[in-house]
């Protein structure tokens, strides 16, 4: 769970530089909830914005499975508007970095 721990620590510390170093230059982020796809530079802007919001909080973040090819995570997040989402994230790995992430999120009440 080496990569998972590194991602979790960077998220907890809101360390965008360390977090982005864990992502491949050709990284692609696919959000199934909205049907959108982001490149690494766009993803960086998204995550930087979340990190800048003091009300954003990762309530829970756990590793379901990790090997050299894939990382599967489950997390619960609280956003600026007070809403909470349960998120499943599947990260495809290449040479120890995340090359592609696909997510599915459900609003929690």
C-alpha cells in the first residue's frame, strides 16, 4: 500500500506538489458522475481549489486493494456547501505513478 499511503498523506497535508508528483504526465481523470474527463493540469486546478477550501474535509479514506497495476479506494468527503459524497476511485498505475483515475460518487444524506 505504498502509493496509497503517499496519496493519503499528501491529501491530509494538502500538499499539491507531492500529490501531483504521484501522477503520470499523461494522467487522465474520468468522472462518471458528470461524464467529464480532465488532464493532469486540469486535475491539479480542481484539487488545488478543494485544498484551498477550509470546509473541505476527507472524512474517511481507505484502500480496498493495491498492487503494481491498480489501486482501489473508498472515501467520504465533505464539501464547501456542506454536502457529503461517498466516492469509489479506481486508479490505474504505470511505473509507480497514477496514469488514469475513474471515479463514481454518490451523494450522502
